[in-house]
C-alpha cells in the first residue's frame, strides 16, 4: 500500500505540475502566499497539504444520463482541476452524481489528479466495504483518499470497519460528516474519543455555531475540517448578491461575493478545505479565485461577519 500512496501522491503532483506549464498558479504551502500560488493547508498529523478550495457534487452533478449536461459538468470539473483544485467530495446519496463524476474523470483522464472523497450512506452497518466498492466502480478510482460516514448514519459499525480498512491500506483517511447544524453534541463526543482524520460540517459567514466548539475541538484533536454548504445552499447569493461589497474588501483579498464567503471560511485556522458546489464554469472560476491571494486576518474576519449582519 505504501507504493500506492507514493504513486498516487506523485501522480497528483505531476498532474498539477503539468498545469503549471500553462499557468503559473501552482503549489504553495502557507496562507498569505503570492496571488499566483494556490493556498494549501496541511492535513493535521501528516506532511501532506491540499488546496483550501475543493468542490462538492450534491445536486449539481446529479444529472442522470443527459449527455449535454454530463459534458457541461465535465467542463466544470476541468476548470476546477486546471485552476489547481484536487479535493472532490461525493456521496451515494447524491443520485447519479457518482456516475457523472466517473464519466467526467474518464473524459479528462483525471483520476490521478484528484483527492477523491466520498461517504458511506447506508443504515446497514455490515455494508461498509460493499458500498465503498460500489462507489469506487462508479467513480472509476482504484481506492478513495477519504471515506466518511455520512451524517452519522450507522456510524458505530461503519467507523469500526473504516478503521480496519485504513489499517489494511484500503483507504488513506477516514472521517464523519454532519450538515445543517445537526447533532453537534454527539458529533463532538465522537471527535473526542475516535481517531478521525477528517470531519465535515456546515460553516459559513452566517452559520457560525461551529466556531464555539467543533472547530476548536478539531484543532485540539488534530482533525482536518472540510466545510460543506459554504454558500448556505445558494441562499447567501440570493440574499447579498445585489448588495455592494464593502469598500475595504480588497484588504481581505476579495473581488466578488463568492470570494468573500469562501475566504471568511478558509481563513479560520481549523479549516482544511471548503467544498462549494456549482454547475457553471463561470461560477467555478469565481470559487477558485478564493484559492489565491491573501486571506483576511482576525480583525477583517470580524468586519466581514459584522458587514453581512448589517445588510
């Protein structure tokens, strides 16, 4: 398995290095990097870093067998990878999204250029390996980088199997997820006692409850954090898109509302990666803009939160 990990990490790096021949935007190891270098965040407890902006596939990639829509989603994925993205998140719950992702990866020959993350979503706690295998076939990947128990469904049994799978070299990282602010107390208890590599949770400039307990706990326990619903399912755009950015937005490295929302999230030191979802190339370009340039400091983050509350 060590050979597989080395090969996969090498191929991902090589794929991004190929992108650098067409664009100067490539690896950076710290926040505050130059505008031509992507902002990377280290996975706690490892020497591996991933880009702070990934992509989700909930709803957006669930387009069935519509060839035109599959081609359009393939262009979205290509834009993501070309601009330095690697972390792609899915779930069996997302309908045809896994199959569409598999087709897109095949079309782009990009299987080794992504950090593939999916979830276990079944109440049958004996089906962990079987569901992971089905997802692997649908995505067209040999193995996943990250497997997560989706919204704690059957988490006790699934997590025990995931720990065995990691020990056996069947997956690199394991974790649990929640969304919409659900079951935070139970989530924290699991974080406190289980050897998790990642947690996934909802966090955005308005939904900030996790700042009180879960994010500090993740830092304390050395757990990576993936953020879902960074745009509140699109409602942040519907609410604020017509409003002007603050005059001081440039100080926070922000050029549009997508960058405003995302840079607020990824500037939190406990956050490893945010995974906005989109079905449009232009929106993907805006999302990926948050992967570059400077990040707001604590004072600017507070001003950002205060500003949206004032609108």
